[in-house]
C-alpha cells in the first residue's frame, strides 16, 4: 500500500486514532521515518522528517517524534482514510481534503516549528545553547531568533508536591501544568531492550562522560530468556556505560524499577527508559532511548509539565502491604 501511495509523488503521513502506546523504544518512530521520512545528508542508515497525526498520541512516542524531527500533530482523524490526499496547514491549524476543512488543531508545544527546522528537539536545544554561549563570548545580547515556549497563565493557586519537586530541580518554587522547563535530572535509568539505541544516541552526542549524577544500565528484560544478540550485548554494553561514569547491573540483579527506587534521592527528578518507570522517592518521567541518552549526557531533560493529582491515603498500612499495593489500589 505504501509503495502505491508513494508513486503519486506526495509525502506520506502516519495517521491513527490512538498512536504510539505501550513502548519507550525509539524503533517505533524510526520505523515511521524509515518509510515516510527523508534522508539526512551525510548520515547513512538514518532518516528524519515525517508527519504523525493522531487523536491521541502517547507521550513517549510524541516526545520521540519531536526529538527525531518528525512532526506530531494531535487532531481529530475521524474524516481521514487510507489513501486520502490531504493538505496539512500547521500555522493555521487545519487539515483539508478536497478543499474542505476536515480537522482542526493547535500545534503544541508552540516551538514545534523551530524543532522541525532544527531536525528535532534535541538538536534545537543544543543549537540554542551553542548560540547563547557564542553570543556571550562576542558580547552580544540575547537573540529573538528562536521561539520562546508559551507558558500558562498563573492561576494564583499553590503548587502540588510534584510541582514543587520539579520546581526545585529547576531552581524555582514550583512548576504549573503546561510549563516548559528543563529540570536537572539526577537519576537516569536505561534497560536492555532500549540500551543499544541509547548507546547509538550517546555516540551521536559524541559524549565521553555522563552529566547526570547516576546513570544506571540494567539487563532485566532479557535476563530469563536471552537471545544471541542479548548475550552479545551483555559483553559490550557494560564497558560503554561504565567508561562514561555509569553503573551497570548484571543479569539477575533485578529490574530497573526496583533499583531506581533505591537510587533516587528525595525531591529529585529522574527518568528511565521504560513506559512505566517511576520513583516512589522523588519523581520520574518516562522517556524513549533518545531522551535517556540526552538526560544522561547533559544532566537535564526537556519537560512540558503534565497535570498532577493529589491522592491521600487514610488509615494504617497492614502487614504485608507494600507501596505498590497502595498505588495499584488507585482507581
């Protein structure tokens, strides 16, 4: 089907009602770009660009698309079918078919257009940092070349515990939902099924050391039933991580989540390469392999603060009941 559509000469868009759920692996967006993106001059076996449209786009998939230079658009797709010829108007927030508007949206974050021009969110962050340092050396003021992230209006209310914790990692009192921030990432975890891709991303960043306080690599997902490629990875990835100041667990040591629970300090922000990574002590945000590499190398992570919900338990914990049991009891 894709080959037939490409013969028409138009670029392809990946469209679905719910897109990208259930995985932190960057291979998902890599596959989309391999078939629907464009070549990168001078970079073999890797592509960029592409468009993803979904009524709902899973957060990790959305962030990975941003980082890779793919344009993710959350918009109603009820009127879109395979083979349709559409016109996507990102600035006016419209998708037209046969001259009629069939879907409307608003680009979010507002910096998406800058990210696409830079080839992705991570290249944009690096480019903005280099530009700021160069202008400082040259005695020039700040530039208005880049779009500034839109920040939500302060509603005058206080901050939740989660918002205070992220605020502390940013050096401010708190962070409201919808704010774009770049908190210090104290703890970064990588697991084995995403480890090879994280390694490739670290190489692309030309990094010889980690900036985060704790970078940990586990081998929990393939410990029980390793394939030949998994066994090979166990002999090559540890030296790569350890030589840059990271810590590598051995197969059988335990799963990424339990170790990150032990390693993260109170009131710190961390991230891990798994869709359900979480820190009962501290606060975590899941990430794909590209963002794991970036957070590990730089010691910070780009974040648009999500909503947080206050949950209060009453009574006493009974014998044998763990914190996980309490979390699983939340409807």
